[in-house]
């Protein structure tokens, strides 16, 4: 990877011929990083310094927004060459981000084969295997020998995304077997490929969700998986690099949802985008917080009578929310990677409650000791109520952090929609109401 020192050196080059020479001798991914860090007005200049082959390789490493800027800045001929050279799945990902008018202009400029491949992928719903697959794969017909298969791979399949696996189909393209390049290389040329190919083919369907595809490939340690339609006809493959992108995308979405961030938001997103993504969630949480305020409102008199309550109550909010978020995060993560399912709810809840019991005792005791320090001699009983409520609220937080995402999964909803701010707000409402209710009862009993 291009070091920071290397980037500084390139930025200090003022001779365009020297810069051209340097850029064309660097790895494509490093050049992509360098161009991404340039000011917008200089990116097209640097990109034009690249040779045709280098430019094609670099283009696929650029973020989508920079690809869009270059499409607008470059001549139509250059753009056509770049779009034509992209892998079909990467091209579709770019087209998803471009304005419809730009896509309509670019599609007719593609060769018939590439246009057909692009149209095929675009036809599948987003988030499915069909939408993230590539149509560049090695297909072998039944009846070929090993020697014929290797000759086909060498002569006609150089541009395929991967040749580590070859897929054997019948005349109607129905997937029959899979054979690895290793098997072909170490087998005598006259051997029929069906004698060495495996009948146990791990495959996914075009409508399979991309998360399930990632789990399948992780489970079976695959570097590529074939995609078939409902008639078991081979239509594409998904490679390990696509799965890495899928996992990164899904992890990002889950983290954002858990934090209550809507839409796509990154550190480099425009300020207006950040505002649009975050403000609706924050307004929603503020609306929910009105419920917390309403839970406290009837107890203003008791808070005025025992001011130390205002010192103790923030601890319920901070600690209870943290306990709920911890359990919520672990549960959502386990659901996301396929470790557990809703049928494991009772088993998981049992484990969480057992751990939560120890946690509740520790937190309850600590809360009692702190409250004893803060309260006046005639208010010591408040400390024991505070400790009891802290322990109870901890058990409630653990239960909610387990059951709520499990319930969402059972209803076929994304468990990550259960954001941490939402759980924290609900726990605040429960904790405050329980604490202040018990304090009011105690105050009445003791005639304070």
C-alpha cells in the first residue's frame, strides 16, 4: 500500500511527465488512494495521466462518488472504455448510484454482450445473489476431457473473474458438477472431467439474500459459489471479494442502525447528508424521551422533598442503557452471523439472565454504597431502594436486549432496527417510574 510518505512525495511533484511515470508504475489500488485524496478539480487531470490499462484497473478501486465525478469530467470515448472494461457486477453497482439520465446515455455505448450481462444483473432485486453476482465464469460442457477443458480455459476464458473453479453443465446450462483448477492440472489429459468433478455442488439461487450467500461461503470455506435460477441453470458466480464487500456493507448498516443513524453516513459524507441522516432519528428519540419526562412529571413533589434523587437518577439512565446495549449488541451480532436463531431464544435468555444476575448484584450493591454516601442520615432507606431498583433494572435490560431483537427476527424484520437509543429510552422510562414510585410509597409509609 502507498505509504503516507509516498503520497507526500507524489503531491510535491510538479513535472507532469514525472508524475505520469510514477503513477503508471504504482499498484492500481495505491493510485486509487492517491487520486481519492486529491482536490476534486485535480482528480481528472491525474486520471488522464494514466495509461489505458492502468486507468481501467484504477477506476474500479475508486469510491463511487469519485467515479461519478470522473464520468462527468472525461470525454465520452474514455468513459465508454472504462465502463466497458468493468466487471458486470461492479458496473451495476456504479449504475445504481448514477442518475437515470447518465445510465441511459452509457448503456447504448456498451457492446451487446456487456449490455446483456448488465441488463441481466439489473433485473434482479437489490440485496439478492442475482444482483451481486458476475456473469464472468468458466463453464464446461459435459463430455469434455481434462485436456480439452484446460485448453478452453487457456484460450477463451482469460478475462473471467476467477478460474479456480469451473462449472460443468449440460446442453441446457443446468449445473451438474464443479471441478477445481487444481484437479484439472494434476489429472491426465485424456481423463473425462465428469470422472474427477464433484457432484456435491454448493450453490445459491438468484433470489437468495446476499447475507445468506456470505454465510454459505463462510461455512464451506469457498472462494466462489455458483448462482442458479429456479430451473437450476447456471447464470453467474459470486466470488470471495464480493462477499467481503457484502459483509462490510452489512456490518456498517448494523452498526449505523444500532447507533440510530439512518441511511449511508461516513466520516467524509457532506455535512448536509449527515444532517439528513441523523436529525430524523434524534427527533424520534426526543419524542420518545417525552415519555420519560412524563414518567417523572407526577413525582416532582417527591424530588423536591428529597433532592438527592436528582443525583441518583442519572445513574439509572447511564448504567441501565449500557447494560441493554451490551446485550443487544451481542444478540444482534450472533443473529447477523448465523450463530443463533429465534429457536435458541430460551437458551440464550437463560445464559444472559445468569450473567445478568451477577451483574445486577454487583451494580445494585455499588449503587447502594454510593447512595449511602450521598444521602442524609434520615434518608438512608433511599439508598437501599436505589440499589434494589438498579438490580431490577439490570435484569430488565438484559431481558429486553435479548427478547426484542429475537422477536424482530421471528417476524422477519431486521434485528438491527432495534437501535441502542431506543432501548436506552425505554429503560429510562421503566427505571425512573419504578424508582420514583417506590420512593413515593416509602415516603408515605415513613410519613416524610
